[in-house]
């Protein structure tokens, strides 16, 4: 894990130099997509971190992406970093039939994950996609970076389980419409498929690959939420050390100290849980990886929002304004809380898995 932390440290150091407060604010107000930033980060090789060496990547395990996503969350970076670091790595066997998948590593032009499985609670509202005779039909109502993508990785249902199909968004029968979002770091779209031919598809393996993608998405989102919580904590500690009332910093008041101490404990617990889950993921089978991911994401969904709420409170009225990053932290935490399951949804999954084992 020490080497993995070095990846995160390198990303953190670069963003500290090149992604200052003004640039962060500009990116966050740009609608969740900055083509120049995406190309810049791709040029640094970040998208190829977990891509096998035979394809020109660094060949790091997927767990190495955890510290990187934490650093990205800490700096509130916009863009499809989850999609562009995870999908090319897990779908590398399809590179030969989908050059855009490999190109995403080099250019930062996104691959959008069209996945109806982002939630259980609102599954009927999110939509479904089916694959029959290599033809795709259906719609998914919320897809990150669908409007900017050069390739769609579509999770589709078959009689043998779910598979991943690759589709050109410009193909006949594909329609992508923009969707408003409260997430300041991600653009969304609605993707509809009307008898669209799949350019390539993963083998029907009973949904094993799809389950793996979703588990890693949850783990990495938990890491990103940990970074968001760290950012909110750092901003708050700075603020309460500078803001004065009655002739002294508000951080010297006992009530404020209690809230700040709880924020620190919560953020530290999330950071440690993510590190432990990433370490255990190396030897985890599909079922164990599922439970690790559910646990990390469920805790992250609760903790990050709680830390950001406390940050807003300790910033007073300015915490709700764009003058402070804590408002963006709060919006980001709320947006990611339910993506691939909130605490309530995932706790039900954890409980069912533990009962099955018993």
C-alpha cells in the first residue's frame, strides 16, 4: 500500500501547484466538464495507472486508484476521472475492437458508463437496457458525462446475466440529451438506445464483470468522498482559527472545538476504512469485494455529508455561498451519497449477505 499512497501523493502535489482556488472555482462553475483539464490530466498519464503494461499503462492494481481518487476529491476536481481510470483498465480486452477506449487514456475524452445499476431504491426510474441478437434497446435516465463521451460502455441485461457493450454515441438509434444536475463536478445526460448494434460486448459470465465494475466504482467513490471530507475539514480548521468573535478566534470556544473534533474523528475513520478496504481488496473474491465496497460506500455516504454539514455550520452564513469551498463540498457529497447506493440501501445489502453466509 505504501507505493499506492505515493501515487496519491504525486497527484496531490501536482494539484496543489496547478489547481489553485481560482481555477477550482472556475471549473466547478463550468457545468462539471472542462475539456482542457481532462486533456491535461490525461497527458500526465493518470488514466493509464491501472492499465496493463502491455497496453502502455503502468500496470498498477485497481487498488492503486484509491489514493488517486482521494486526492481528486480533496481538490474537488471536475471531470470523468472515475470512468477514465477504471473502465479502460477493466475493459482492456476490448481495446482492439474499440479504439476510443484506449484513446480515453491518452486524450481524456470520456468513456461514459451507462449503468442502470447505480441504485436499487429508484431502479424503475433509472431505466433498463436489454441486449438481444447484438441489438440494444432501452434507456438510462442519468449517465455521467454522456454528452461529452466518445464511447458508451453500456451495461445490458441478457438471459445469461448482465454484460458490458461498447457503443458509438454517434451511431444510428442512439440519443443523448443533457440533464440538469446539482453535482458541481459532473455533467449528466440521458441515454436512449433504439435497436442499436453493439460494437463489442464482454462475454456472458453471469454478471461477474459487471459486479466487479460496480464494486470498484463504489470503493473509488468512497475514496473520493473521503477526500471531499478532508477538504471540508481543512477549510474549516483554517476558518475557525482566523474568524474572531469577542476578540478571539472562534476555534477557542468549547462548543466549536467539540464540533471540529468530531469532524476530525469522522474524516479520519473514513480515511482509515477506505485504506483497509483497498488493502483487503487484493485477495478478495467477488462476494467479499462486494461486501468491502458496500461497507466503504455506506460509511462514506454518511460521514462525508455529516462532515460537510458541520463545515457549513462552522462557517456560518458564508458556508452556503460560493465564497467558500464548503458549499461545493456539500453539494458534491450530496451528489455522490446516492450514486451506487446510499447508506440505507447498502446496509440492506450487507445485512442480506451476512445472513446468507450464516
